[in-house]
C-alpha cells in the first residue's frame, strides 16, 4: 500500500489547490483512480447558513523581478510563494511599496509560510525571511500576478458512498484546499482514499460509509447545509482526517460530545494497542470539527491524527513536505482507522438467550467436563460475555467492565452466537 | 470605604446586643444611615415552628463588689462581663456561692469568654481565669444585676430590599445579637450594609436583593416562618455573612445542596482570583445555615467568610476585638461579594443565534482576514463561547469547560451580543 | 460457640458429599440439630432452565490394589481419593491403562486433589503426585469401584425460614456438595447454621430470612427456578457463604449491581471495623453468584468471605482441612454477618418531623442550655441526623455524608425517635 500511496503523493504534490479552482478538479480526477468519487460543482455565491461560496480563483503565473529582470520569487518554483486568493496585479514598485505585500516567518527564517486571504481582496507573496532580508532596499521591482476571481465560477467538492445494510452513516471527511502541504493536508485525502479501497473489499457492512472531499470550512459548511439535518438523525459516527501522515504517535481529539461512539471506539482501540497516544479533549478550534461539532449539529465527529495541527513547527510552512511524512506511518493510520471501523461495525448490545442462571456450557463442548478447571482465561472471558449480554452493555462496555480486549472477546462471541446462546441485538 | 467602616464600627462596638432589647434597636438605627432598613418588632411569645420568640431582655447595670466595696467585675467596663440573658439579682454571697455563677476560660486565662443562657433562667458573670484565681476565697461578695425579662416585649429585626427586574431573590443574611465582638459579629452587619450601598448604586439589576438583619437562630427561624415557602420557589442564591472581617484567607462553606448557584458562583470567583482560599463542605453546625439549609427548606445559602467561626482561638472571647480585624480586609470582602453577585447577575445560558456551523466572523470584523492566524487567545475564547452557547451551558459552565476566566469571556459575550450573533436566554 | 462448631465439624467432616446422594441427606440430618431445615428431594431428570438434575450418585467402596493384593489407594482412607461421580468399575489394568484414570497435582506433589466429573461418565482416582511416582510401572493393578448412578434418584436440598414483619427477604445461600473440605466448604453450612441460631433468638425482625443449603451450581439453578421470579421483586439483600472459616482477613465480593444494599451494608460495616479487608469487584466466576447474579436475575447477592476461593494454594486439595481453618475465625464471621444484618434491619430513610429550621432541642433536654457549647461530637452527630432525615438519605448515606459511624448514630436516632423529632420511614 505504501508504495502506491507514495506514487499518488508525488502526482498530487505540485498541484495548486485552494478553496476553488482547477487545481481542486485535477486533484479529484487523480483520486478517482482510487475512490469512486461523485463530483459536485457548487456555484460561487451559493448561500450556506451565514456564508457564501466565494468566487472561483485560478492562477497561471506570478512572479517578482528585480530591476535586472531576474525572477527572484516565482510561483512556478513553489505554489506557496503566492498568497492564496491573490487578486491579479501588474506593476513596478519600490522596495517600500513591495514590502507591504510580502509575508515571512521571522522566527523560522529559512521557511516559506503558507498563507491565504480568502474573503478580503489582496495580493501578496510569501518567502523565506532570509531571502527577504537580502532584498535590495534601493532597487525597484516588477510584479506580475496572472490570477482570476470568477463570481460565475464554482467550488468543486466530491463524495463517495459505500452502502451498508443500515441507513445509519459513518462519515469520513477530509479536505482538499491546501497547495503543496504534506502532512496537513495531502495525508488526509490519501489515507481516506485507501480506507475506502479497503472497506470496498469488505462484504456485509452494517453501516453506510460516506466519504467527503471538500475545501476546509466553507466546504464543510456547504456539506452541512446539504446533509446536516439528515446527519442529526442518521450519523452514527465519523472522523475528520487531517495530519495523518507523519511518523509521530497517534493523537485522538474527541468529539464535542466526548462520549460518542466515535470517541469510545477510537479510544478502546488505542488503549488496547501497543504504543502511547495523546488524548485531546474537544476544543472548538482546529479543522472541520468547528463546523460538524457546532452547537446546532453537535455531530459525533472525532479526529484520529498523528501529530496534531498547530503543535508542530513545520505546520503551515514549506517544511511540511515529503521529508516530514512517512508512507509507512500513513499505512499504519489506514489500518488503525480500519480497526476502529471494525469495532464500530461489531459494537452492539449482544443478548444472552439463556439469561437465567448459566447455560450448561459443558453439554455444548464449551466448558471442561472436569469441575474445578473452568478457571482459565478463555472461560472467564466467556462468562463475562454471558453475564453482560443483558441488553445494557455494548461490546465496548463489555470490554471495559471485563477488562478483556475486544480481540479476545470477538471470537468467543462468534462461537456463542453459533451455539445459539448469544444473539445479535437486532435479530 | 474602610475609614467609614471604621467610624461605624467604633460607634457600634460598645452597644450591648442580644436576641432582643434596646441595644439591637440602637444598632439598627445607626445602620439605617447606611442602608434603608425597615424594622419589624416581633412580639415575645410569637410562635415560629418549634420555637417561641423569647421575652425581651434589657440590662442597665451589673457588677460584683468585694467586701471592701470595690467593683471587681463591672458590666460598664465591658458588656462581655455579664452572662447574656442573666435574670435580675441582688444579694451577698460567699466565694463558694459566687463561684457557681462565674464563667472563665482556664485554657485562655487572660481572656473573658462570651456566653449566654437564652432559654434557661440563670444569672452569671464572665471574667478572665487569671482574675478568677486572684479572688479571695474567704471574702464575701455583693452582686447586683439590674436586668429585665419582659414577656410583653419584642424581638427587633430589620430588612431592606433592592428591587430588580425579576422577582427571584438573592438573600444576604447577617446577625445582630452579639455584644462587643468584632469579627463574629460586627463585621457581618457592616459588610452587608456596604454591599447594599454599592448595589444600590447599580442600575438594571436582574435579581431582587433582600438583606436581613436578625438575631442568630431565633431570628432566622422567624424570618423563615415569614418567607420560607416563598423562598423555596423564589430564592435564586444567598449568603450568610459572618466572620468576614479578619485579614485571613477567604473560606467558602458550601450550601447543603453543594452545587447551588451560590456555590458555583462563589467558587468560580475564588478559583479565578489570586490567593489561596479554604473550601469547606456543608455541615449542619455553624451559623444560620443551620436554619436556611434545614431539610424542609434546603435553600441555596452558602457562606463566604474570612477565618471561619470556631476555628480561631479568639472566637467568642474578648480577643475577638478591633485588633483582630482589618477594615482593609472588610473592604476586600465587600468587593469579593460584589464580584460574586456580578457573576450571578451575568450568569445565564447565552444562545448562539447562528448555531449551524460557524458564523462568518470575518465579515463582521471579528476574525482576522488572513487564514491561519485565527489562533490567538481572544479568538479561541470567542469560539468556545459560540460553541457552548447552546442553551445547556450557563456562563459558569462555559468558563469551566473552556478554562477561560469569566473576566475574559464577558467582554467577548458583550461584543457578540452587540453583533447579533449571541442573545440572552430570555430575549 | 466455637467449641460447638468444632464438634459439629468433626461429625460432618468424614461424610462423602456430592451433588446428590446419601452423604448429603446425612449432612442435613446433622445440621437439623442446629437449624430447622425443611428438606426437598428433587427427582433426577427435573428440568431447570438449561439444566437437568443429574442421576443420584452413591458410593460404598473404591480401591486400587497392586499385584500383591495391597490396597494402595482406598476411598475408605479419604473420600478425596475417588473422582466425584465415578461410574462403577471392576477390572485389572496395566500401569499404562491405569494411568489414564489417575489425577495428581505435579506442582503440589504431597497433596491429593479434589476433582469431579458430574456430567461426563468417567471413573478415576485422585492421589498425591509423590505416591503416583512410586507406582511400579511393570505391575498390574486391580481396581474396584462400588458406586451407583440412579436416574430414578433425587437431589437433596434444604431450606429454613425465619419470618419477619415484611415479606421482603434476606437470603443466606450455602452449599453442601464437597466431601472432606474444610474452608471450602464445611465452613459455609456451619456459619450459616449459627447465623440462623442467633437470628432466631431475636425479636421483631423486619425482614424474612431464608437459608438455603443446596449443592453448588445445579442446586442454585434449581432454587432459582423455584424462587427466582419472586426474588426479583422481593429479595432485599443476600449473601453466598463460602470460604468463611480460615483466619485470614475478610474479603468482600460485590454483587453484580455493585451498589446493592448487601454491598453497601457489608462495606459500611467493614469500613467501620478495625482491621484490613479485601474488596473484590464482581466477576462472573466463583461460586453461586454465577447463578444469582446471572443477567436474567441480577439479584443483590454479595459474598463476605475470609480468604477467597481459588486464591489460596490449599483450595480444592487435601490441605483444605481442619488445620487450615480456625473456629475462632468462624465465630468472628458469624458475628460480622450479624452486624451486617443488624445494619440492614436498621437501615431506612428516617424522617425529621420538624424539618423547618432546627427543632428546639434545648427544651427537650437534648441540647446544652448555654449557647456556644453545642459543638461537641454528640451534638454534631445529632445535627447531621436531623439535617439528613429528609427521606432521601438512608442510614448508610447518613453515615457516609456525616462521617459518623453507624454505632454512633443509632443511639442518637433512637433518642430522637423517642422524643418524636424523628420517625421511621413507614410510620
């Protein structure tokens, strides 16, 4: 999986993505090779709650030349050089005039910042602070930005659905609005696409899985204007996929509810896995949980990440690049999500069909025929399952109370179901 | 404020207060200069629940002379010398006879105890143990007590009310039955009166404030017989003011409920103030919380004190005097109560008027127009407010969950209300 | 008490008990001298839930002789030598053939294991591993087992009831199916019988006490098929008595509910007694809590033990004998159960008849007539009782919140009832 991931990463990396524009369309076209995405073009100006879809932004060329005609800053070198959503501009400026349009990181002088100005018209360039300091203050500079802002354009979003037997949905939401950024963001769409591929291979899924690929914030707000009311009734669990590509420990940020099935399943899996992880209580900054977990929706959306946004110094700089991530870690993230999903699929209130005293397990070959030897771990776990299969404990609660991991309980549950001693909730 | 306080303290100090009597009337007359008190005379013999208002007690003169005619113990020197509610007496006694009527503190031999016998007829004198030891055991003593117990008298209580827009009340209860005692008790009526003065200056109070000045126990029982049923429905919060004058750390004793709005507001303010404080769980001894928090009423009455009654050695002795207290500390107590009251006034479930996704703060000038810079503290606090303004979190709960102090939240709340993004619960 | 206990122990010890059979009848006949047991014979084949009562097993003689005609293993020496429920057998076997029927404890080579095969037909002998190693591998062995399995027989159970004023029951359940085992099991029936004797002497019991003496597992399942539905409504508390004879610290294993009155009463008494104890959360292995606390019944059955089954090395071996137990400890267990029962009898929601403010205790002689001296421990406990006697706190909750032990509270409660200030819940 990781080699395929790397190949896709390399193709997606140079594309200039933003809230809108052809870069987003191109990105989705490539991802379609992995995941059966249905594309929607949402017209600029479309109202969603308190917001409007912005004009479509495209950019072909952007540079600064010194008086010798040398391109000293060029969008063609890295798309980070342009302030996102820069308006078109052409002109010659003094150093003092130009300076007002240059953005740098004085504390990280070797890195180029990633910056945008979506809702206020501006133009600007981002560059390393070291380069900025070398600019000749007596020179004049030619600036050219061949961009367009089209209020007759659209915002491109994409969805894919895997139908399960239930209409209850599990939502995987990721975003496609950052240009050449590796952990935040290309890891998100890539891991989401591979989760799709793996789930698609599975039979008899209980839940319906919806994958959405949207620009951050406005895309999530749009998708909520479309599905929000439906999800309030039908969203069983869900996750925002961002910052899932670096080799750091897992981080789980809880949903606003704090005890949603997403939270309980993710934390059960993490607690029962090797390795440390970070647990982060919900806070209303960050990524699209700002929208999904807004008080009007309060959806059960958590986020399993590697190293969380804003806490690593490479975040939103040119250093969030291929060197910062690991395709092995990304494959690990895919697998961890699949484990969580498997648990959500299996998690239910199993029912003991013989709840009055113990069933006679011995006559079914499930218990030793010598007394006083029924004390081993397997038998103990079986006794716990039967004892807690009362309709008030789901699988996760069984695991918590019995202290047996899910992996130990599931095969015994299957054997008990086979023997008619346990049944599924719904049956 | 503190100089005025001191002037009033000096006038009130020498007055002989008790459950009833002219000393109480005189005290209230002086306090009327600060607070618009309405006086009620409750006739002796009035039944309130299991109790009866006792006969009115007054005292003019009381002394012990030795055989040389020297006044060795004299009520005129300090009113602590007389056992409260002593019956009239005149006679000459041997040392052995007199001894039965003398009360001292062997463990604090320099101090005079403060002692009463309200409901059993007795007479007695209180003096320092050192003085007691010096009494000539072979001498005879003349005793004179010019007191009166009038079953046709009355108990004097006083109330003041500041009307708010709501009928829901906040109760400030303090007592006026101790003679020359500084921390316990003159600090209570003085701090209460100055809270009144400050609140009276405020406009648009939401709650109605009731101040009651009553003798301890019987006074509180009487006032409950009058307002208890009303308060069960309409008392929003309240505090018993006692021991609020010494320079020690604050102590907060919870109401019986433990999570009343009084408790939550007081503890929020104390937790968000500099300085340590003591938290004391409710217990059914102490002051008038014994009555207000009796199981039939269970009112939300807490008590913010300085050093709590019964835990300081000067308590109920002649050492609880002006030296023990600090008018600066008393002013600090007034201000702390005003802070708590301000929080109770402002505490409500604010409602986000745009709860579906985030409101677009940028177009209202409430959010930076560059992305990726919305991470500062002010913005984070604003996001928390919007996220929790769901009708299920009051201001205190917002502060607890967001970990932002009330002081940080309130100006942002005001700005959001101004912008129509937030509204008050009631509106 | 302990000498009588020892005498009964010595008579009961050699009897061969099992799920069924004459040994069980004989055991109950002896116990009848202590407790008024009513015997029921449950026919073999009787269906109870998923189980059937097994055929009746009796055994007269069982031995192994070597080729010299020496009895090397003999049931007459200790009844542990025979595998419980061994089918009849007669024959001569080689060492290799015999070995398949021999059971030992290689890790405890000096001890004979206690083992049964109730539901699969087998025969076998138990012996020390040391003896097993000395067997001549070239010898031949004569085996004789004079046992019978009678499907026309019955299972013998016994019950005794002490009627209280309420139909609500407290259940004491113990088992009588182990042959010569001291802590697990003779301590159980003996302690149960002595609790009965002591309770029988008491007057005015509130609850009805039911004592059941049944074989483990199948006996409990049978008794649940008889009373289970009734107990779901009417069982107030109950305990399984097993492993109550060794001199170790007490162990309390909670009921499945975890906060049943059985649990709360037992833990209150243990917490307020001198000496450490072990608290064990419910788990669905062990003794007859497996049945009583099965999810269909979920009865409030806890278990106060000394050293718990399966955690001491002597468990289910020939070392669980008279040396391992202490009749003084058994008497201590009887007394601890009686303390718990007394608490359950007294535990109720006492009601303050004067809940509005404090009752005037002084006029009833319950409070000092001097003020400011009502601060002693006795008064404080009284104030707590009055404050919490609101119908929402039972005696145990009063003790928990006030931190006063039950022993301190009860005499004060009695005095307050006498004075008409407190009343019983029901009255």
